[in-house]
């Protein structure tokens, strides 16, 4: 990305109150090239410099459509970052075996990890500029990779993120026809110390457990290096492309 392309971007974040999302918000608030931030969360209002909060729920398309209508009037969005997702909840734990599967856990994982981000794409990809570089990034996970899957488990989470990758590839193909400078990608943040990973950190060595700040800073740096040729792929925090 050239310095010219970096001037005062209009950015939009989904999941501003999440572990990684809050760190992305903090990075943007301190980035002089980011002019304005639309920060979306399900409940809490994300405040701070140059930040306008909005409310949305991944399971309510109307809330995503309303956010797009309101935010769209401020002009094209240069960067959309979707930092939402779920691995476990009070009622759902990632499966270790075939018999642990349930329709409910699949439905919930797909609603949050696949369908919600796809609906954000439906309403926000049209807000990207047609005449300059733009980025639409969603948090996927390395475990979404089918070719990289050696240990199995976490059936619904893996499947929902693999489906997200497919949607991202589809959206990249479609966007290239009308927005040739758009970059539509999935990201793997590394193993990051957040609410989502906390129950599963036991086997992770300290140097492989990232702070949200480190992961956010690295992923934003990776996004800066990407070009439209990279669109439709999955990239890790260190810039490496992960095969689907
Ligand atoms: N942490 C890791 O090690 C790791 C590794 C690989 C991939 N990832 C991916 O990174 C993403 C972010 O994870 P994280 O670690 O930052 O987790 P987190 O701290 O639990 O954040 C999850 C975010 O998703 C939001 N969310 C969940 N359901 C929602 C809904 N129905 N509507 C709107 N927002 C909703 C949460 O909002 P509420 O607070 O309102 O629930 C929160 O902002 C996920 O997609 C995850 O799969 C994380």
C-alpha cells in the first residue's frame, strides 16, 4: 500500500468489545491514517477518539442492514474488519468425538461463524469504493483448513469456519467483477489470550500465546501488504497464506 492510499481511511469494525476486536479498535484509534471508525458491538458502546458506536447482532439481519444504511451515508468504507465468532458458550463445548455432536451446536456455530459474517458481507461489501483499494477481512482460524487438519475434533467450529472460508472465496470472485481493487480475505489471528481461547490454553507454550494487541498489530500489518491478487484467501498473523 502506498502512503497516498493510507490517508484517512473510513473503517468499520464488528465485534469491537471482543478480545481481538477491542485490540483492533485500539490500534485504529492510534493510527493517524484512520480518519473515522464505526465500532459495532452487540451490547456495550465502544467509545474513544474518532469512534462512532453502533449496535448489531449477528443473528438479526435487520440490525446489520440498519447499520449499513446508517454508516453508508458517511461515504465509502475503506476497511471492514469482522472480529466476531464463537467456539464455546455456557451450553456448548467443542466436540471431542462423533457422539458429542448435536444439531444445536452446529446450528449455533454456523449462525455465528458463517451466516452472520456472510450477512455482514451482503450489506457491507457494496459500501466499499469501486475506484480505490479497500479491504474486507474476517477472522477465521487455522483449524478451518481441511488440508491442515491432522488431529480432528471441534467438529462444528471447524466446519463453520471452513464454510466461512468458502463464502469468502465466493465473495472475492464476485467483488472482483465490480470492485477490482477490493481485497476480501479471511485471517488466522494465532492463539490469542481471550475469553474464546481461555479454556483451551493448557497445552500452549507462552511464546505461542499472543496478546490481543500483538495479534491485532500483526494482522493489520498483513492487511497493509495484501493486493487484489490475494483476495479470496486465508492469511495468518505472520503473513503466511494457509491452504484451505
Ligand atoms: N482467540 C484465539 O485464540 C482465536 C484463534 C483463532 C481464531 N479466532 C477467531 O477470532 C475471532 C474473535 O475471537 P476472540 O478470541 O476475540 O473471542 P471473544 O473475545 O470471545 O470475542 C468474540 C466476539 O464475537 C461477538 N459475538 C458473538 N456472538 C455475537 C452475536 N450474536 N452478535 C454480535 N456479536 C457477537 C462477541 O460479542 P459479545 O461480547 O456480545 O458476545 C465478541 O465481540 C473468532 O472468530 C475466533 O474464532 C480466535
